[in-house]
C-alpha cells in the first residue's frame, strides 16, 4: 500500500509541475490591455471560466495533498524497529579495583613503624 501511494505521489507531482508550467500567467497580457492590442483578458475584470489545464492542476493538487497527509500518517504510525535489534549488545569490561588514595585535603600520615 505504501509503495502504491508513493508511486501515485510521484506521478501526480510530475503532472502538477507540468500543468503549472504550461499555464499562462495572469499578468502576461498586461501591456496589451492598456491599448497595446486587442486582448480577451482585462486587467481588473473576471478571468472567465477555468481552463481544462487549471482544472487538472486543482485535481492534481488535491490528490497530492491527500496522499502527502496519508504518507505522513503511515510514517508516524509505523512500527519502530531496527535492524540492530537482534544484535547482542556489547558490555564494557569490568573495572579493576584501584588502590585507595587519600581524599583531597586530608592530611597524609606516615605508615606506622614498629
């Protein structure tokens, strides 16, 4: 299931990028609307009905967002395991006993002689 959603995510993202790059910007005919030629778009008027490319962009956007949310949910609820869980842990070697040293500030006494 995870692999299928990732494949869908990749395909939709490629189609989304292509559909956005193929669209004409809203300010592309700005100069022609001020008398530079006849234009079907106006500066402050309505943009008209959505083109087929704009509809494809919106559908791809919705699919992309839903699949992103689903993949995020799958990764947050995934089993937390490691490939190293079967390897036994290495313990540190045992420390050897060191001779006792006087505490800091304690007076040093000479060994008693008989």
